[in-house]
């Protein structure tokens, strides 16, 4: 591999050396490398990029060396951060009830409950920002506002990525996309409009509202029904007050309506327990699915 003569060549060689790695890792590595190289170049403005790179390669490392360091660090960090896997269970019942021992289950469940609030905020921010950008585009303040809005979208992408990684366990970028250097305002705006990542991020912000409604509704409804069914035996302890209501409570399991007894309460409790663990499985599955959606829409494909 030829020695890079420009920052762009160095980054391209680093990207090639990281080919096949996680796109989020590639984005972080490219950001760190470009930030370091441009800082070195800014400290000595009289030095050319080729001379600076010749000096930096000896301290910072050649692209293939830096790529190997990032791969090794990623393995160690993931091993340190990954929660201990739940013990493997061979029986069907063990696998079904063992979901309660998986920490990712509760992270995904909490994400489903949180997604309604974040979905409303993301959707409102995206729609309001695009509307104001279009309305102010004919004024002098329109161009700076557009730049600030698209910059805020990238910040929200990074914030959502940290939430997804913390709760769903999907590796997301820890560095933003490095800002385009050496471009004027109009060129930067043009690059933002032509960057597919900008629009996939905006689509994700819009999509989070309907997804948040679905996630929140499923989580609250299924958890409420499960807890209510599990609490049926407790309700039977107060059946005197329960059955003294103006309209007597009856149930029908297909054998005709009747006043519920302890057998009905125990059956409802069993159904509630099964439904609760089924809800945990659903939450974990939706968490994995949403993690892949976030990865696909929030991480630039050009990084891979």
C-alpha cells in the first residue's frame, strides 16, 4: 500500500483497512483520524499535508495499523460492556421462562415505554424544522437556520444511537460524521441535501412517532392485562365486596356464564403468567428488530 499523501487518501486507506467491520466502528475511526490529522495540520500551517502525514504516520500509525488497533479495542470494549449471557436452557419451559434472566429484555421493555415520548419529540422537531426551513429559505436568515437544523438532526441521530446502544445492545456510532471541511455555506448546504444519511435520519425521526405509539400501546396493554390476570386470586379474597356490585360479575369459558370462583381465578392467574412471559419475549424481539432498523437508518452506509 502506497504511503498516503493527503488526508483524504489516508482516510480512504483506513476505510479500506476496516472493510467488513461494523459501520459504527468505521465512522468512529474515521472521525478520530480526521480530527487528529486536521489538528496536526492546523498547528503548523506552513507544512504540507504530505509532510504532516509522513510525520504523523510514525506516531499515530499507518492506516492498516490504526485499523488493527480499533478492531482489537472494539473486541475488548464489547466483551467488557456485554452483560453476562443467561445460562442456556434446553427444555422448552426453560427457554420460555428464561427470558426473565436476560438483561436486554428489560432494556427493550423500557425502550418501548420510552419510545412514545421520544417519538413525539423527534417527529415534532423534524416537522417543525423542515417547515421553518422551507418558510425561511427566502430570507437571509434562512440559510443559517437550515444549517443549524440539519446539524441538530445529526446531533439527535447521535443521541438516539446512544439510547439504542444502551437499552437494546446494538453497536451505534459514538462519534458524529466529521463536518465537511473547506466548503462554503452553499456547498455545505448542498452536501447536506445530497447526503442520503440526512434523509434516512429524518425518515427515522418521522417513523419514531407511529413506532412509539405501537411500542407503548403494546407494552402498556399487555403488561396491564398480565398483571390484572395474575392478580385474580387476590381479587377473590375480596369477593364479598366484588359480588355485591349492582351488576354481578360473570365469566364464560365456553361452558356457559357463571359466577367466577377460585378455579376461574387460578386459571386467569396461570394465563396471566404465560402472557407476561410472552410479553417479555415480544419486547426482546421487538428490541432486536428496532436495533437493526436504527442501525440501518442512522449509520451512513458509506462508512462500511
